[in-house]
């Protein structure tokens, strides 16, 4: 995807304003990160203000990344339990991470038309992964974005934590509550619940490490 994408005027202007306030922040569409031959693709919502929007790597610097990267490490999808910055030597094995919306939205709430505008990038990313088997959607917006990328009716695949669906007789979509600060601190999503999701994933595909 192009780092110069300005198709969503509201997001583009917002990023420009944030860049003026924080000259050292990435403030561009955040590209996917991880193994290009991954069997697992993890789809989040959008970059966080002081996380991926700052660092340029999905979930890096975000509170949500604490549980995600620790779990990836526990299940041998990575070589480190934390993602601190783009130069921290973190590597992913058999996994790749992206977002439904590539640019930071105001109040972390993208508009429906922005999600739709960005969906082609997600579709292209899915099509470009030759070994992909499982897509993990973190939250309903990511879940619905994956369904849109496959051009299927959302009503046939309702979002539910732990839901498992087959897409195009080739991919498995597994969905989870987002590992956000709110969800983890209120115990809507616990570490054990998240680990159970990855146990489901590994029943379908096994890390290469």
C-alpha cells in the first residue's frame, strides 16, 4: 500500500495535524507487519494515537499490544514477548498483523465510509498471502471488514467472541474481542480467553518455529 494515500480527507487532515504536534510520529498509513508466508493473519481495528501511529508498526506501543505480543510469544509465533519499537529486532513466525483501517481515526472511531475505502487494501493483503489459512479478527469492526473483503453477507456470519467460520472453502475466520485496554481491564477479555482463541487457531495451523 502507498504511504501517500490521502483518499480519506478527514483522516488525512487529522494525521497532518497530529504530525505538526508530534513531528517524530509516523503519522502515515501503517503497513502490515510479519511473515509474508504466514498461515495466520491478525486483523485489528486501526492504529492507536501513541502506539502504531507513533511507531509505524501495528500494535507496537499500544496497550493492546501487551496481550497480543505476549500471546504470540507464548504460542511461538514470535521471538520476543514485547513490541517496543520498530528497531527492537522483533520477528513474527507464521503470523502477520494488519488493521482494518490503516490510518489513525479521531477518537479511534473510523467512519463507515473510511472503513469501506480502506477495505481494498485489506483484500489485497489477504490475496497476497499464499499460505494463509486462518484470519483472526480482533473486534467487530475488524470482523466485518474481513467479511467485506470476501464480499459475503454479514448477517450470515455474526460477530461473537470465539466464533469460527469458513470463508470461500479455503480460509477460517476466527473472531475475538479486541485486546484493548478497556476490554482487558474490565475482564471482558482475559488472558485465558485470548489463549483459548490461539489454541483454536493452532488446531488448524501450527507455527513453524
